[in-house]
C-alpha cells in the first residue's frame, strides 16, 4: 500500500494557490490548505479532495496550531508552500505606518514562521521542500510600493539563507520571483500574463528536481514583461 503524500499551501485562495492545489492533486499529493477565511475554499476543497484549516500566517500561535493539526491528522508533508502576502500602495511620505507594519509582518514574518515550522517537522526526516512565492518587488523597488518591496525583499533573503543552511541537511528551499501579472490571457496564442497553471508547473518542477541539481530560485515572466 502506497504512503499518503501531502502538500501544505499557506495563503490559499483563488488564482495561483488554487492552481497549486490542483497540480498537487495531479502529482499525487493531497492538498492541505490554510487561509484566514476557509469558507472561500469550499469549492476548491471539493474539487481537489483536500482539507483546510483557518490560520493567520502572521500569528505564531496560529501557525503552531496549523502545523500541530497537520502532523497530528496527516503526518509530515513533503511540500510546504508559503503564498501569503499583503500590499500597501502609496507615496512613502503618506502611507500609514501601521498598515506598512501589518503588510511586512504578513509577507516576511509570516514567511519566517511557516518556514521555521516546516523546517522543524522536516529536519528529523531529512527530506522535504519549502517554497516561497515572491514577486517583481523581491528584486526591484517600484514607485509607491515601498511596503511591498520591504516584505518581499525580506522574504527572498529568508529563502536564500534557509536554502544554504538546509540543503546539506536534505531540505530543498526555493523562492519564485513572479515578475508580471497573473491570469488567463484574453489571447492564449499571445499571452500577456503568467497563467497560474503554468506557474504551478514550475513550482512542481523545482519540487521534483534531483538533489544533485537543486536550484534555490526561479524567475518567471510572460514574454511581454521587460527584464
């Protein structure tokens, strides 16, 4: 009898995370979905035969409860994906400091909490993949996007540091720079957006890489996006 396999997706919803859940199921992994509001996941859960738990990724107690639920009910997942983030737009002289603090906490500190918890349960087994969703703002600071850049720059640094620390111990840590808008193009023959299914395929390409040729970062963009 084959062993059950699991993928935990934190920050689940529509779009990319839904595509990741569908790809996980297609790859033979049962999707475990975490979001602040799990009511919105009912349709997706039925589609992928998954399970869900409410979680605030920026709250240590909530993240600890999520991983306690995962390990108690299902065991140690082979894949954990952090897909949560928050954005505050506006001129740096005008944006609300509390809103900025909240955005950075979700994007960066939330990534740390999930990454740390995943590491703690995977290390004893000596295997597993932890993936983080970044953005153009992970490597480029844009006008009126200082808060988003702060969070995404920090998340990228976390992923890079974790990858160097954990790869020798059997854990594959990866970061994705999603450089462009996500969605289904109006013209499939000339896509101007990153299709969520195609992004998900790249996540699982990284997850399935042989250990002798791991990469820690992949940058994805549609052909119309400037470098």
